[in-house]
C-alpha cells in the first residue's frame, strides 16, 4: 500500500523476549525456505489459507496455523493490532543476508499494509524504504510504504527475526496509525517510547481473520480505482495519455456487463473478452510506460488488475 511517508511507527510495543521464547519452542523444523528461495531468507507461517502452513495462495479464508496456536502471546500481539488479520509469517534473515530491493506490486498488497514487529534484531540491521533508512528495535511496531523501493540489510553475524502481518486494518488499527510517528528521513534511534503490552496468561484474545481477499470478478469501481491509481503513478508521456482513453473504454464496457450480470459466472467470457481487447489496444505501447517508483507498468498492471479481474470459479 502506498503511504504518505516511508515509515510510520505505531504507538504500541511488545515483549520481544516473550515472543522469542515462544518462537524458540517451535523448533527449527517449523522454519521453511523463503518461497522465492532468496539466500539467507527463511519463514515460519502463522496465518495462511485454511491454516495450512504450506499454502502460499492468497484466495480463501485466512486462519491460524497449528504453530500460531502454540504461541499465546503472539496471538495477543495480533489481537492488539485491532485489525482484520491477513497472511502472517515470521521472517528470518540470517547474518550477512539481505532482502533485495523491490516493490510489493501484486493485487494482495494494493490495499494492505505490512506490519513489522522486530523480535530478534541488532542495531546495525538497516531497513531502507525510498530515501529513508532506519533501524527497527525489538518490540516496536512499524508499517511502511510497500509501494516504494525497499530492502533490508543484516550486516551482523546473527539472525534477524520479524513478525510480519499483512492487513487491510480496521477502525482501531487506523486510529493507532494516526497517533503514530511519521518517519520520512533516515534516523538511527528509537522514536516513540510507549508502554509494553505484556503477556496476559488467562487471556484468549478475539482475532478477526480475513475471509474475502480476491474477487471472483472485480467490480467496475474497483477496476477503475486500480487503473486510475496506476495512471497517476506513471511517468507522464504520450503513451500514458493514449492508455487513459482505453482505460475509460474498458471501464464503461465493464460497467455495462456488470449492470446486467454483476459477478455471475455466465458473464465471465464477456469480461475476459473485454480485458483481452483492452490489452490488444495497448500492447504496442504499454511496455514503454514506467512508474514513478522505477518499476515498469506492464508487470504491475498484470499483477494488480489483469490477472485478478476475472478469476472466476475455477480456483
């Protein structure tokens, strides 16, 4: 999600030592290689589709994995966010490794923020986002602008572990964000000093998990929102102006079909035909369009819109 600043620290802190103890009790066998096999990166799934730690898909009901249910304090941490919880993992970065520079450009992240709670880290670990570089200290709670280029560098010889939660938020969560500390330039020290949310042994916290995350057929209003966003983020050129007209044609055609069938299965071929015609029109120039975050337009357009506009009922 694009934010108004590279980093925002939320006014809430957690007991990193308690979290680390729960994670340690899960054992090394619970850890898995990073899905993209990035060197030095590993993960431990906590919330996944149907609670299956081996399921990396994004469509379906997110539920706690068996490992999360063994971690009562981490459950309380997730509850404290005041958010509808999406895919959540522990992300480990071994000594000397990095998370390579990238932008989170898929549909799932377009309207979700990524919450980071450092569990095990060192002062030399650097998190870069846009022009800002910070160190997230153990127990702090952060979100950052995933639409900007970002990377993480661990130049220590010890591993770094973060709790990483993707969420659309919720009333309580966005109230926390409004109270947070905005960081838009490089800093080396802690920012907010807030009381720690301690472990409450008898507490079984209520947690809302997302159940609806990808459309069967995207509504015309959501389609238009994502396409307008990409046009606003494009480096302006005659090709962008040409694309703007075809976006208008796509939206109007999509709205016409929606008014007759909404997301009915019977209309899937019509929607697919309309999207195919849109790409036929822009094929000769869309590859020339770049976004302001130094990412080409085409792969983002495919991941944020085309590949999910008509998923249908096949999955």
